[in-house]
C-alpha cells in the first residue's frame, strides 16, 4: 500500500462527500474514486490499442455511413 498526501481542504471536501454517499470512512471513498479513474484510463488505453489495429476506425466509418443513409445522403 502507498500513502498519498492530500491537502487538508481537499480532504475535507472528500470526507464530506464520502459521508453523503454513505461510505464508512474517507479512505474507502477515495479508494472508490481512484478505482473509477483507473478504469477510465484502462478503457482509454484499450481504445488506443483498437485505433492502432484499425478496428475502431472501421466501426466509426460504418456508423457514419449508416447516419448518412438515414439522412438520405446515400
């Protein structure tokens, strides 16, 4: 486990929000928030990998074609 220093004013905001959301303690809430950020980063990385393989671009191209068909341009 790693310890992270958080400025007092920021910690107080997180502490209040954690209580509002029903977390037992502030550390549990902060862990939840960090987990959400890590998941987002991983999804973004997966998206980058798809871009490199061309899969995402093909999917986006198909979406654009479908939208153009729906609008009567194709």
